[in-house]
């Protein structure tokens, strides 16, 4: 699944168009925290 984000209303969606304002969405790059470096 690709998470996308509307640049207009900042709504997250999986569709190419925002369901709220019908604006074209762009890829939202999810950043995961580096939990591998935690030694606990
Ligand atoms: Zn929108």
C-alpha cells in the first residue's frame, strides 16, 4: 500500500485524489525511527 497525502488539506489517503477536496495527492514518505540502534 502506498500512503499519499493531499497538499491542499494535508489529508492522508491511499487514492490518487483527495476524497475531501478532490485535489491530486502526492506520495507521503513514511519515516520510521531507527529502533535497531536501541540496545534495550
Ligand atoms: Zn485534500
